[in-house]
């Protein structure tokens, strides 16, 4: 367990926002967590779990003890007749883990290639892209209760996955218990994920149906792409559309795509027939948040050093040069975000929900 004081966090968040952690503890193993919880000072202080920092907006210095998760490791846990069960430490890079699974001959995660962040953060957000969400491949995870020190295991149902949502994003402590009796409803700021297991199907087939993928298939005269082709194409598409956080600070998609009823969608179409929307299996309709923002004229606009990305209005970026005095602040980012929310609501009657955690 390595403990550091007054640690700059600019390198620990993909927005490159300037902030400091009063105390930062590097967690490289399960034993590090238990050692921390037994510490007379840090064990009783409030804690904030930090993964890859790819879905976070710092609005100031962080007073709770920051737990920087750096638990590594990848392995095949079990091979069944139908699936490969693979496991990764919470500190592993998500993209590197996806690449590793393909190299080992375990397809299934390729549509989620190049999503920034760590394996441990992936179930918190229920990440997803191009028709595949983490919950579709999830087997189980192990975590530590930061209040009691108890290690517990959750399956998919207990994680309560939703669209960019899970039990780890909600407070409270009552509800159904896991097999070992641990309460699993409301684990926000209470659990530190140690490792995550995935069930990757042996009877693999590509998940298609997106225009960008269809275009790649046409370019390559391909009707059934391999998992490696899907991985390569998704990486190419994302690199063409999305800013590299190592070059331009950002947290990926800043707003969730809102879901509305058919009646609400009809009302919005009456306001603007060009609205981009998708019918869902349950009868509801998902709207493209980027289109809503773009139609309100926000593409390329800025507030201070925070701006809306020119190639994709769903992404807010840090236009600063990385220096303390010429970098977007968390306050500027959130001021811009609120202005966008107000604008979209006034035109379409839809309140966009921000994806990143605001600290």
C-alpha cells in the first residue's frame, strides 16, 4: 500500500482537469484494501475510488481519501461447453484486456474496443458500444465493502445493470442480499471492485446492425466479419469520430441518449422531423443526444476553456494547453453542460442526463 500526499490529479483524469488529492492510496491488491481499512487515520475517513478517470469531472480538490485502483492480472478461470470464463483485475486497462481476449481466442468484447477506462470501472457504468453492453458478457465480480472490509461476489442481477447504470451509482443500503448475505442495493461510495469475470461465448457471431459497421463491411466486401475485423473496425471508427483523450482532454460521451415514449417522440418529431431516433424492443424510443445538442447550435461552442467537440456534439472537451492557468476547470465544464441541458430542454422538452461522475 503506497500512500501519497497532495497528489496532482491532472494525469489521473482524461479531461486533464487540474485538481489535487489530499491523500492518495495506490491499491495494488486485496490485502492493500484491508490494510487501509485497519489504518487508524485513513481507515475511518471518507473514501473515493478512482479507476482510469475516464468518466469523471473534478470541480475542486478531493478531500476524501482517493483509492487509485491498480489491481492487475488476466486469466482464463473456466472453460465450459458454451463459454470461456475470463477474469481481469480491476486496474487493468479495458481496451488492453479486450485485445488480450481476442489474442487468446476468446471473442465477444470486440464491439467495446477502445472504450477508455479500467476493467473495474466497466460494470459501474455498464459500458457499451455498437450493440453490445457489458451486462451481455458479464459473469460476476468480487468487491470489498469499504465499511466492513467484507469481500463479496455479485452476479449480473445483483448489479442491477441499466443503461449506463448499476448498483454502484446509487446510494442506500437496503434490498436483496447476495449469496453470502451481503446487501447489494446502493453501493455508491461503499464498494471497491477487485476483479471482474466475463462469459465469452464459444458460439460467437458478430453483432451487426450499425451504419458505420455496415459501411466497413461494404468497403471490404465482407458479409460475416471475424472478431478481429470487428475489433479493428471499431477502433478505426472511434478514432475517426472521437478525440484521443491523450491529445484533447475529454470524458467521452458526456450525456446519455434519452429514452422517451412513442407519444413523446411524436411530439418531438412534430417540432423537428429530422430528429435521430431508434425504436427499442420494449416499445420506447431512444433519441440521439448528440443530434439534439447539435440542432441547438452547440457544436464548436465554448465556455472558458471548456468546449463542444467540432466532430461530435455529444463530447465536451478541454481546449486548454494543460497548464494550470490555461486549462478548463470543472466549473467551466459543468457550466457548459448545464447551458446545453437548458437549451435542449427549452427546445425539445427533454432534460439530458450527464454520464460522468462530478466530484
